[in-house]
C-alpha cells in the first residue's frame, strides 16, 4: 500500500513539471537529534545528507519538491553494554548497533521574499521513510548479525532561510521535524546546511 501511494505521488509530480517555470537542486548535510524517548535513550545524534529537486511555480511563491536522503544513528555505549550484560551465555560479546533512515518525501513550499537575496521558506513534507537497524554481535568464538527493516509514513515540516551569494547559487540553513507513523514510531529534529543551485 505504501509503495503504491509513493509511486502515485511520484508519477503525479513528474507529469506536472510542465506547470513549473524554475528548477533548482538543493544539497545539504544534516545533523539529527533523536526525540522519541526510547530512540533518544538508546542512540546518539545522527549525521547524513539530503538532496531535493525543487520546482517553483511561475509568478508565485509556491514550490514543490522531492527529497531523497540518508541519516545514520549509532547506538550509545550504555545501550550496547546493556545488551552485552544481558547475554546469558558463558561467552563475552560486544555489540555494535546502527540505525539508518532513508526518507523519500514530497514537499509543498512557500517562499517569502522570493525576489530578494535573503529568503525564508516554510514547507510541509509527507512521504515514506525506509528504516533499517543493524545489530552486530561479536564474541570470542562467533559473531552474529541481525537486521530489522520497516517502511513507515513520515511527516516532515521545515523552516529554512537562504541567501543568494551569486546569480544561480544560494546557501541554505534549515531545521525540520521528522515523525514516522506506523509500527515503528521514531521522531528526530534535523538541522541542515548546504547549497541551492538553479538548473
């Protein structure tokens, strides 16, 4: 069901590009802070990157975008040690746990002061977040590897500021809130910095 909805959104978005007058690409690095209680207790702050393809409506402050991204979180030492302490075998194991999120999100944006060098952008995103948790258990005699995958709906409101440094290039700073809805609910704040290129 999620894949069908995502595919429908992508097709509708791609077929409507003739209505747009201006295209740009945004590439940013991000720093993410876990918020949901269990996630924030067990995982450190994350790092990653995002790419958005943006289409701006002619003679309007409205724009739409498709975002692709990746953010990775490493488990805290306390959480890894808790798993090691809970192992009931006679052997000693170390744990290494990573969580990865791959957002695929459609955004509706409004750009304030779009004719100026300094702009403010408000947007609301909705899409799918593909999540993967990898748990590696390493011991003296053996090692074990576990992988959990889930696909969840995600809401992602953002607020950004940008400054045009030359005709076709601007720098951007934004902050957003990710919240997944489904079997695995995770929330985190992302802080992004990067550049926007007019295509």
